C-alpha cells in the first residue's frame, strides 16, 4: 500500500505543476501516481509508506556509489560546517577541475556550472562564439537539457531545420538547429555537404540514454570527427549521463573520441546540483573573463557540490568499481534477456557498462525511429509488475536504467526473478 504517498502527491498537485518539479518523475509514460520517497541507503530506496525498493534509477544516474555513501556524506558534512556558498573562488574548485582534467584526455580547462542543462547551453554558445557561425547539429532522441535551441523535433532529411516541440520555444530560437538521425552516416555527410560552412558545432550523446540505451556505431563516430574537422566545426560530446558512468574517462575513453568540448554533470556532483563544460584550452579561453563569450552563475562551483563531487570521483579513481559494475550489469542484462525470451515477449536489449534498457521491440534499436516503435503499453505493465515486487526501474521505456556499485549479486538475482514474474504476466 502507498496511502501516505498518495496523500502527499495529492497535496503536491495543488502546489506544483503536475505535482512534480521535473516531468521525468511524473509517471506519464506508465500511468498511475509517482511514489514519494523519504530516504535512500546503498542500493535501496524507502518510500513514505515504509516500502523498500531496489533502485535502478539512482537519481537518474548520479548515484553510481549508491545512496548515502559514508565517505561522500562525510565530505558534505565537513563542507556544510565551513559555509554553504561564498560567491567567490575556493580551492575545492581547483581540486575538482584537476580531477576532470586528469580523468578525461580531451579536457584541458574547465568551467563549473550548476546543471547539465546549463553546461550544454553554454557549450553551444561557446561553439557559436568560437567559430562565428550559427548552425548547431543535434540528433533526434538525444536530450541535452531544456535549452530552447535544442528542444526541437526530428527532421526527415539532412536539410530539415528543426521546429519547436515545446510551447514557449520560438521558431527563431530553433531556426539554426539542424536535426539528424543518430547513427546515420549518409544523412550526416549530406548535412555537411549542404550546410558545412554554416555549422558551428555538432552535439550528441556518445551513448544515448534518453531514448533508452543506444550505443553509437564506430563509422558514425568516425564520420562525426572527420566532418567537423574538415569543415572547421566543433564536436561537442554530451557526457552529462555517460561521464564517469561507463568508464572513469567517460564514453570518449571507450570509443577513442577526441571532442573539442565535453559537457558533464550528474556523477561529477555525486548527487549535488553541478555541471561542467570543458575542453581544449584554446577554445575554453574564449569564455569570459579570459575571452568574450559570456557565461556566469552565482552558485557555480558551489562548495557543497564540489565537496560531494570530489569525494565521489576520488572513490571511483581509487577503488575502481568498474570491473564489478561490468560483471553485475552483464549478469542483469543476461537475466532480463532470458526472462523476456522465456515469456515470449518481443524484445531487444541495449547495454554499455552499467547502463541498459530492455526495449519492447524485437529489432535492434539504433536511433529514434527504432526506439519509437517499442510497445510502451506493455512496458508500463512490466514497470508496475516490478514496482509491486520491490524493484524501482525508470518510469519510461525511453530512459536507461543504472546499476550502482552498491548493488550485490543477490540484488541482481532478485531483480531478475521479479522481471521473470512480471514478464510472465504479459506473455501471449
């Protein structure tokens, strides 16, 4: 029973639009009401009615070490005692920036901000300011925060300019956004052939997590780097989700990508609000006050967020949980695949490291066209079947789930058994 959760959400709807502070929490893709939580501990979340769930959302990615890791909470407590915000430089900003520079080979200089959205917005402005051009290329199904110029619908050809898909986003703010199909080399080549001299940069998720977990094709990444370099455009890799998630050096370290600008968030703050855009020194030095591209933020480099981020990255660096994460994630992926097969559910599974998606679609998913063909009604029933068995998965077919270093083999096996039972109910 979730009586208390229902009461709190009913009140929330009178106070906040839709009762939530982010639509991702609203359960719009699965129906019903969102669960209200009161605490997290390791791999588990506890709701206000006393129910425990094995958590595979991890605050949508940041909690790679699990909830309330003792070394992280200790660092936060120490930072609180020193003050919560100064609006002035701190040594901790240097320390976090040094960790990022050391971890990600393409990064030479860093600007800290307060969210992933702010990081991508600033990266796009920097690309335009650095190149003196206007057009930004993005890919359908890739999410880069709620930046006006990036909230655009997919185009059907290489030359299709984006149109707004949110009220309040004007045609003027998106007229210089070009939307292409992910993993489509021919469409990318055609776009650069037609618009190359106008393109300031290309932004993409190196592993998509916002249409489900969709990895890139090697030839697609090679074409991206070649086309941007040949035409004087910047390559922006959005690692807000994948940074420190799939590897300590991010997805770019796995695939050998050398971007001009990288955006980071989520794990970089260890659960605190933070983001960063970073890259080649020559490019970053165009940002004010070193250069003329404006960007500022009262809470940028906040001491609580930097303390949390430093502690998290140090643990990841020193304890290297990635081999364990890979083993647990492989175990879970195999179990989910076997469970869906046994239930005769048409499906495919996308995974890179500790992020994955069980797609209710028998065909491999390479882009938004494939993802959009998933059976979302069946996914919703699967989701609620897992909830009733104490497993908390993303409330959308189009979101990746995350395994954390706090999960155990027992947690994974319990999850697989819950999936078997839930999927068996959908058989036929």
